[in-house]
């Protein structure tokens, strides 16, 4: 609580941030909404008038739509499963006493700081290249036929690359959460006769549940929007066209803005469904 | 209380953790190693790990051929500029919400968070169009503004959680001592919040540096930062592994170093204060 | 000068009125203590006087001038906060000098005043340290130093001793009292601890739910509490209250008798009962006696030497002069 004077000062000081974000949100959003109801082809005649919900229907009924949804779900789901399971294991390992803990931590989180275009290119060329990639050498060393990773196992390859980038994030957050666990709780459980596995299941895991949910939601939002990794590796070929990439192609590559905008509205709705759950958790945290 | 751990167990932990750590770090290590090889050595069969003729030639070539410094400079300007601009807008806003909360503060914070979740691709064309109209396409100023806007919610949130930890009584004491609002923020709040502001700055430089949707879609030759520069290696130059590695190493090195400094703040920033 | 008058002031947070219309006059040089249970509005009242909160209606006068709309810094008041609110990034010297710096005093003058205040408060050796390197008592003194240098019309203290341990609290209590005698400046002191109120105040203001229950000197409050609340709040251990047959005898709804006004005997007395718990403090003994016909045990304060044990049958006799009578509204009866 405060005085009238400081309250009005507060309103003025908040204004720039609020106005900027409001503009950033409302103006493009309104434009996308308007475009989505139009036949709009900038290179082939421009604005060709209102078409109602035609773009929405066409976007969903196009042959590329359902595969792209499927691809999106596989990539997002795959990365989530890998990063969360390995993230939990890794964070528990890193929480144990060892020599050089700080250095190991640095090694583990490093991939998160690598820009997406670099990690995509390095993996694509230096690891997954069927001739000169390290994987090819490895396969040959065991007498196996090198795999054409990005065409024959394209989805797996993308999941691998993206998981490598996001595993540090999950690990770091789960590690922070584990470290905030009161060790007396574990000691009490030990005194009560709980073996290590039960201590993990009944004490550690419940303690981590909130952090896991947060990792899940934040990663989902970022993973739904992955772009550079696909742009650089396969450009959406070989079944790696996600919803985001499909919309990008409609808008910028084939310049069908109306159709792409309808797709954009779908993407916004999808992201908002996830966002609502995330915001509930974050919001709860605000009260305490 | 910590407990004595047997050396045996500690050894097992150490070996396992280091093995996994090195495995995860290996792609980066490999990139750095390759950047010091010649092109022939880079694709040697079998691969060469440490025993090759170390050379700095790739770094020289990358700089010479592609004008690397220009992209680096673009990255510095865009990442630094967007962060500084963001801080200027966010510090007063975070002050208001942390110290003069109203019934709507929570709603405003949540709403700001929600703008961060707007999928970029959903507004790609409008932004693209606005950029053309305003002559901002392929300019550093345009990109700086966009990156400032997409990271503003994170900046406000991080500052808010840091400011919340400063006891309000201290600011009231300053007010009683005769400080004006400006003096209160300048002499009391800012010095006390320096660690928080610094980590906010760090995290946002990292996020802006690595941003790879708008930087790829809103730039061409002129304002392209390192993300776009590296993407241009996707073909056919990407086949020159040593040069690709040198360019990549230079692009990620500064941020790796910054990142290591900011690991703690990273958690808070990326979870909007929900995990500390 | 430091004469403060509150005229029909009220404070509401949203729809909740935390201070109903309230009048109070604080004279120059007085040591006034606001005391009451937590949540009674005493801190809010202090913050209204400081100007850290707006009053919803009414008027605050400081030295005869309307200060209702005057911002905190311009009211000529200094405040010592519960958490001390020292600036952690500044040395002790800079902390104490801060209000002077804000007032635009030149450096030499600032230094003079800081040194003088430091001398009074025994802080001279610590001037270059940061607050984080000081003990609780030292921090408290820095906070007081920061208030002193402004030479305010009045000092406001918001539960300043509640973060100190018991021994230190007694020391600081004395120091603040001494400071008041030296400076002769008006002091307004908020606490929930009635011992602090009794020992320090010239005038005690007992608050409950934003309402002033009684204003008076410590002894007035002790001897003639205006109602049951004040009677129960002031004095330690608490006053015993009795109803029913016990009070009917005195023609009152409730009677109250302080533990120190009851005599105890093995053989004879007005009320009989059994000793429950006895606490031996050395100088005193507190007996909790289960009296026949009463639900709550009666507290009795006795000398340190008496040896009563759990289960002993005892007889209690109140000093008839010291019995407080209350009507069914809880108000004192003449």
C-alpha cells in the first residue's frame, strides 16, 4: 500500500512497457485476423477481397495439414519425453557428491547457449552427414551401412538435435528444484525406514512435480515454435514440416498470406491452450 | 547436515557424471577442434581427434571471405541494444509493480507473460509488412526493436522478482529521509538491485544473441547477425567443415562464456520466477 | 516543537475501514506509546502520521499547521523501522548522512552532524562499515542515528526492538528512554509489548481494532483501566477475571483482580482451590490455582520463598481495595 502520489507515479512509470507490449500484441494480431478472412496474394494481385472462413477451411483440409500436426506432435512429444526423463536422471546424478561438480555442470548446460543455427548445422554436417559425419565413421567402424540421417530418419534426427539443445534447460531447472529440497525430509524418511527408491518416489518426485510441470509447459511453448533447426537441416522436407514451418511456407515462400494467416490463428489458439496452464502455475506462485 | 560419503561412491558418481558431461559437451568440443584443422584433415577417415596440424587459417579465411566482423557487430548491436532499451522501459515498470502493487498488478504481469507466448509465426506477415512499410526491413534498428519487444516480458518479470526481494521499508525510509522518487530509484533501488539487473541483462543478451526466427526472416545482407550468417553456411559452404567450425566457434564463444556466468539467473528468468 | 493533532482521521483499505474516526493529541516533548495486539491498527496509525499512507478522511496537524497533504519528507518527522531499513550498499556514515545529503547540506556540515550523532550512539568506530557487518543492536543505533541527524520535530518508532534478543531489548529500551530525556523531542513509539509501553511511555494509547480504548499515563492505565480490554492488556501476568457468583457478590458483571493483589494461604481465605502449576522465578513465584467454581485457573503472584507444590490445597484472598468491577458491556464501574 502506498500514497496517492506514489500510485499515480507508478501508473506513469508502467505506461511505456504496457503501451509497447499492447501495440506489439494488438496491431499484428489484428492484421493477422483481418488477413485470415481475405484472399490475399501479395505477388499475384494483392488483396482480392473477403472470403469468410474459406482460408480456415482450406488450411485444415489441405493435404499438408494433418501430417504437419502429426509431425509437430511427434517432435514436441519426443523431445519432452527425452529431456524430462534424462533431465531427472541427470539432475539427480549432478546433485550427488563428486569431484569437479562445477565443471560438469558447465559441460552439461553448454548446449543451451549454442545458437540454434549453429547446433543445427554442426549436427547436420559434422555428425549426420552420410559420408563424412562422425556417425557415418562410427557405423563403418562397426561394419554397418551409414544411415542417411536427415532423409531416412529425419524426425528422429530433429528430435535428437532439439533434445540436445533443451536437455540442459530441463536439467538445470530440475537440479535447482532438487537442491531446494530440505534434506531433513529425506533424513526423516530414512529414519522412517524408507529405502532409496521409495525416498525418490515418495519425497523427491513429488517435490519435483511442480518444476517438471513448469519445464513441460515452457518447453512446449518453445518447441511448438522451433524454426531454425528445421530451416537449416531439411527445410521442411522428408516429413519434418511442422505446423510452424507450414505456416511459414504459406506466408513467405508461396506468399499466400490469407491462408497462412488462418494457419497463424490456429497456431495462436494452440499456444494459448498451453499458455493458460503455464500461467495458472506461475500465477499461483505470485500470491505467495 | 552433510554426511560423509564413501570415496568409492564418490568415485563412481564422478566417473559417471564426467562421462555424461563430456558426451553432452562433445559436439561443441568437436566443433572447436575441427576449427583448428585443415579442410582435408577435417574430413579425414578415420576422424582425427587431437593429433593433427593445428592451424588458425580457418579463422583468417572466414573473416576475410565473409566479412565476419560485420555480422558480429550486427549481433552485438542488436543483442546489446535490445537489452539496454528493454531495461530502460522495464525498470520503472517493475518498480511500480513491485513496490506500488494494485489489484491489477498480477493481471498485468500475467498478461505480459502471455504476449511472450504468442507464436511468432502467427504474426510473421504483419510484422514483415509493417517492416516494409516503415523501411525497417534488414535494418539493425528494426531488429533491435523487435527483439526488445519479444524479451520485454522476461525482463520485466525478472526485475520484478528481484525487486520484490528488496524490503519496501528501505524505500519508505528513503522517502522519509527526503528522497524524491527519482532519487529513491537512483540512489537506493538501483544500487541495491545491481546484481539482479546485471543478471537480467546477461540473460537477455544471451536470448537476443541466439534468437533465430526474426533474425532469419527480417534481415538480408545488411543487418544480418551471426545467426543468419551461420544459416548461410547450410549449403554448399557447409561442406567445408573446418571453416564452418571456425565460424560457429566464433559465433558461440562469447555467449558460452556469458552463459556460464549466468546459469543461476537463467533458471529464474526462464521460469518467470516460478523456480528459484 | 513537535505537537501533533489527529482530527477525526479514518483509514480504509478498499471497503475495509481499519481506522474508524479517531482523535488524538500528542504534546511537544511527550513520549507516546501506541500499544495493542497485532492487527489493531497501531502501525497503520503511525504510517498515517508519517505520511507513508494517505488518510481516507480527517486532518493531521503538526505544530498547528495542516500536514494532511504534505509528503512524508516535508513533515519534519523521522522514522525508525522495525527492520531498521538501513541502506545495505552504503557505509554507516553514508546511511546516517543520507537525509542530510537529500536536504542538500554541504559535505563538511554533513560530516559534523554525522560525527556528533555517532558519538552519542557509540558508533564512531563503525562509521566506515556496512550495515551487514554490524550486530542487531548496532544496526538499531544506526537507524536511530539516521533519524537524529535530521533534528526532526518528532521521532516515529515502529516496533524497533522486536528483532532484538531479550537482553539487548532491555538495553536498547533504556537507551531510547535516555535519548528522549536528552533530546526532549516528541517520540511516538509503536509496540505490541505492554512492558515496553509501561516502562517507556509518558502517555500510552491502547488500541484495538483501530479504536482507541484508553489514553493515559502508565499508572492511570494500571490502576483505573477504562474497560476489560485495557485491564487485561496492561499488566503482567494478566489480570484474573471472574464472573457469576464471584462477581455478583460485588454487584458487577465481571470482576478483575491482578495476580499481585491476591494473598495466598494454606489455612484460610475467601476462595479455595488447588495449586496446578507453580513457576519459580526466584524473585517471584507465579501460582496457577484451580479455584472451585471457576473454569480458568487464577494466577497469583507471590514472593519467591513460598513453597507450594502441585496439588496443594490453598486459600486465596483478594485485596478488596484493588478489585476492578466491570458492567456487562465490559466498562469500568465507579
